[in-house]
């Protein structure tokens, strides 16, 4: 009986492996549909900072989330062609700055609006540089310094798992979110439908 159960487990594992390895071509227009559908998912706006002055870079992202509380880990997603990706790989450290509603100009700079790149993205805002060389935004809702634990490359992006080295959450300002291709402010005055 035990041998039969083991065979079933192996068959299930091998079937899952075959299914996961199968390549299915997307339907025509599905990429545009996915992009359109994802516009409806509101996300908090963060600036990810990488590198040390005077050779810093960074980007604006909404794909930042908690992976685990114990141990504390987060996940960020970054385009593998991004200039910030090579810097994260090289330095093994990065900062996460969760923006307040009044910091949209910082989000725009780090999104590259107006062609701003690299160190120039840090102009027009106040930054502190930690002893490890990570740049953190003064006045952000929360800031954190991370060490890269693992990088998983898939398709056009990489998933970076970060271990926090320092975390600070001090601001009570409204949050900046991105929804339907636009920035919006969300504050404590917002009531959920269930309340």
C-alpha cells in the first residue's frame, strides 16, 4: 500500500512538472488586456533607491510588498533592463521610500518623467545617506534599508527578496497611490465600504 501511495505521489509531481513546463502562447491582444486590467489595481507608491552618491539611481514602483513577517522579508519587482537592476546586483543593498501624497514630484522624477536619470533624480528633495550608503527620503511615510537576500529572474523582470537592516515609519501624512494610470492621495478620512 505504501509503495502504491509513493507511485501516486511521484506521478502527481511529474504531472505538475510537465504542466508547469508546458508553453502556452498568449492569445492575440492578451498583453494589452492584462495591462488594462492591472490599471484597476491600486498600489502604494514607493521610490526604490540604489547605489551610492555620486552614482545613484532608482525608480518609482508599486510592485513592493511584504513577503514574510517572520522572518521579515519584502519583495520588489524590477525590470531587468533597468539601470537600477545592475546597481542592485552590484551593491546588494537598496532603500524603499513609501511616498506621502505631497511627494508626487519625487515619484515623477524617479519614474524618469522629463528624461531625468541617475543622480539627477535626487535633486529637489531632501535625502539622508545611511552609514551603509543607502539613500532614504526625508518626510516619506516610511523608509527602510534592505540587503538583497535573493534575486529570481523571470521573463522581463526580476523579483528581489530583501532583508530589512533598518526601518523607520514616522509620518502621519496622506499616502500616495497609483490607480488607473494616475496618482491619487489617500488619507485617514477614507472610509471602507465595510465600516
